[in-house]
């Protein structure tokens, strides 16, 4: 009997030792994570693969702790990276092109993609059945800051549909972060918004989702990750691990249902119901918004440059091999 008791106590001690050791190892591993400050241009379910990578622990699996910082506007994201306030920026890669053309020696290099088309929804003050872009003629639409990816893709959508932009009052005076508030306050007949702002306005009875810009525009490296050239050079392993985590997020959203994705990223959107978030994710899935993997092709990058050149925001093509360094190999 004594032997059984002693054996039981020893067994319990062994289990406790394993548990304590495991806790210590976990704590040690957490302390060894590399913290990366990441500036995101907006907080939207449009970026579901990024939030899946955070919530599912893919970054931590790759030795990274993400400090996510909302930095509204691609120009402000670029400025935050250039000033070393953050290590990585997440915005439209057109902002990196502007920096390069501005003569910055330690310019921004894009190393991983996430979305491949515009994620804006067109909101109307009036309900419109069977909406087309022709319904915008003679009306005012809040389309975001001039030069940014949202306005570029909106103009491209008009061009694709054969609509003269001069037939529409395109308001570019409202800052990205103020679009929802300005529209609710009575400015404009339409507004282009990302989720969850679009669904929030519709749920509150303040407007109607009538269309999607991405459905009318082509494929581009719409939002991507970039860092200073010197940071990438000095931190190759970290950038590689970061890209691997993003790829894991992209694979998850490709292989799982909208509801499964919504459940994972729900902590990122505490003010949205699971039902609404599932609907939002499903819309982005329906419009094929996300890349298959983080690789940015030269062809898609050239589509972006063509769009900028067409809108007189870029005089000539920039060197792809200097401004894009893919850390994911197809």
C-alpha cells in the first residue's frame, strides 16, 4: 500500500515538474519573440488574412509579436515607416513609389502582398436596385484622398465602364478617416467605404450598399507590406518569417468558410456581431479580394503603374526589382 502511495506521489510530482517546465519554456519563448510595430492604413475585415495570422498565432509560431497600430492614410503609413516609428507599413504600394520618386535613399521596399483588388463598397443615401456606375452621373461621391489607391481604383472602374469622370462630382477633399462621418453629416450623395464602415452605415439606416468598386476595376497589388530598404537588408530572417505568417493567413481564408473566418477575427471587431462579420467576410470572398499567396507579380505591379501614369500621378515606370523584393517564392 505504501509503495502505491509513494508511486502515486512520485507520479504526481513528475507531472507537476513537466507542467512547470512547460510553463517556463512557454514564458521563455514568449520573451524571445521579436516585436514588430506594424502600421495599418485602416482596420477592416478586408484584411482578414492578416487578422487570422494574428488571432491564430501564426506570427508567434514564426517568432514575431505584432504591435498593430492604426495609421489612417497611406501617406501617413509611409511617413511612420520613414521616421522609424514603426518597422513595417501596410498600405497601398503606390505610397512606396511616391517615396522612391521623391529621392529618398533609404526608400521603401514592398516584400509581401495581401489583397489583389479594391475592397471598397459604394454607399448611396437612396436605395437603388440594379445599380450601375451610370447612376453616379450628376451626383457627388466622396472618393478619398487624391493619389491614393482607393481613388485610383475608383477612377479605373469608371474608365472600364466607359464613364467620363467629369460627369460625376468626385469629392477628394475629405480625408480617408473622415469619409463615414462626412457622409453621415450630409456631404455627398454617395461614398466609397471599406468594411466594417459600409455595413455599419447600412445597419444604422443611414445609407445603402449598392455596389463594389473591385467588381468594376482590375487586379492590382492593392494593399501590401513594406519596410525601409535598410531594415529588410538587416532583418532578412524576420521579414521571411513575417511573410510566412501572412501566407499561413492567406491559406486559412482560402480553405475555410466565411463563418469560420469571422469567428477567428471577431476579437478584432468587438462592436460587430458574428452575423454581420460573416456577411462582410462573405462579400470579400465573393469578390475574390485576397491573393493566393504573398507573391507580387511584375505584371500586377505594372497594372498599378499603368493606372498611376494614366491618372498623371507617375511620369514613367519605376524599377520593379528595386521596389519589390518577394520573400515568398511561387
